[in-house]
C-alpha cells in the first residue's frame, strides 16, 4: 500500500469490478460508518442517513435499478447515501437540544442561531430543500472516498441509478428517506484492467489559481 495521502489518492480509482469472494471486515465497516457520521454538513444539521447493505440477494435485486452496473452485486458492501425528508422545525429543535446536552451551552446563547435556522430552513421550498440536502450527500461522498483510499478499500462513486426504484425496493419513503448517491465498497478484482490504467488528471497549475 502507498504511504502518503497523495499516494493513496493516486492508488484510488473508480473500481469497475470487485472481487466478490473478498469482504470487508466489521472493523472496516464500522470505520466507514464513523467517518460518515463525522462528515461536515451545512450548519452541522446532518440531513443524511447511510444505508449499509451486505445482503447478497438484496444487492442482486438492485442491479437493474442501477443501470445494470455489476459492481452493485459484486461489492462487499453497498453504501446508499440518503437525504432525510423530515428536515423541519422539530428536527432543528432536536439538533439544538443535542447541542445543549453535549456541550452544556445555555439555551439563551443558542436561541439567535436556532431562530435563524428556523426562518432560513422554513422559508425553503420543498424543491430547494431537496437540492440542499442532496448537496450535503456529495460532501459525505467525498469524505468516504478519501477514507476508503486511506484504508486501502476500493470504491466506486455512482450517480447512475434510478433513485425512485431504490426508494421503492428499500422502502425508503417509509423511513423518511430518499436515495441520492451510491458507493459500492470492497476489493478490486484482479481481472479489472482499469486498476492498472494511468490516472489522467490535468496538472495542478491548470486547476489551481493562486491569488497573492
């Protein structure tokens, strides 16, 4: 395995074929769960949930809803990043209750920020709220990709699937959730030729602008 974080990111690629005979252990899965929970989110509200699917039959049933991408069935675990549909006043109040419990902050100190969020979030249309929560999922996805690379776990970020079909198959509406992104994780197959391809990136000087 590579040593530095840059080497690890160079090692990472969008895995096109997983070794279905190899599985991540519980310690690795727990690490990914913790990393997801520690992901940054707007206002710290954590408007997401993560489904971790290891059941082989269920993964197989999701392939057709995933544009027949075989990684869904081959992977050790399928991570489904979901947006919550219950981001309302009660949810915001529960967040500030948690802040008071964990930090011991007085309610009067938190009240101005709480009232701002109640007004800000309450003024969003359902469509804008859905867009906002989906953007949070991309932050979590980026964090998980980096953590996977650092731990030598292969992954493949996916937008190419039918969210409505996932919602139906997994009963997400009843859970107050909507599928946003997929991240199959596991170990690359020795037969995946893409694993040996050179990583194609523009030079740093082409994508970064220094303003001094």
